[in-house]
C-alpha cells in the first residue's frame, strides 16, 4: 500500500490551454491527501480565473503578482512544506503525466527513500535527432547511477 503524500508544483504564465491538459492528467491520479500546488505568475490570458474555478482541498492555487518579493518556485516549495507532504515534485505546465506517474513516484520512494529523483524530456517526434540524443544521454546517466546503489532512480 502506498501511504506517502505528494505535493506537485506547477508554475505557469499565460499557458492556460497547456495547463488545463497538464492538470487533467494529474487530477485523476491524486489521492485525497496529495496536493497540486499551482502558482500563476501574473497571467493575463484567463489562467487565474480557471485556477480559481478548480480550487479545492487537493488543488491549491497561488496568484503571484509582479511586485511580490518571492519567486514562484519559493512559493510552491513553501506551500509544500505547509502541507507537510512526504514527497515533492515539479512538473512543467506543458507536460502530460503518464498514467501511473504519481503511483510510480510513491512506489519507488517506499522501496528506497533516497532523495534523488531523475526524469527526462523527449521531443516529438521521437525520431528527431534531439530526442535520440536526449535518450542516449539519459540511458547513460541511468546506467551509471543505477549501479551506484545509493541513489533512488525514477524513470518517469
């Protein structure tokens, strides 16, 4: 049984369409104890009203205005500490979490609670040179670190 609580941070600015897709992939995976913490970096495209409309116990929306002294990452991390989550992760507002993404993070943490988590991005289409290079570098990194024994490697 996976008992860990997870806070997921998303920072956004004027990317309402991609943010909606990102959130739609995360919400079905979030347990009642997990939190989705989204900081809107003073968008003017309707992002903030959208976030207000989905605000709940599981979804925390923070509206950062330009004159605030703290950066968006700080605000996300401070809220994660406030929520007392066991685990913390960031995801970009234009990323789509795969099915089981949250379960895999929690499961890996319960097997080995070391603090390092690693993932990578793939360009589309996967046949382009950047995707192939990224995959090769990631595979090399993963192979090297998997054999070290003191790192938690999550292939997300």
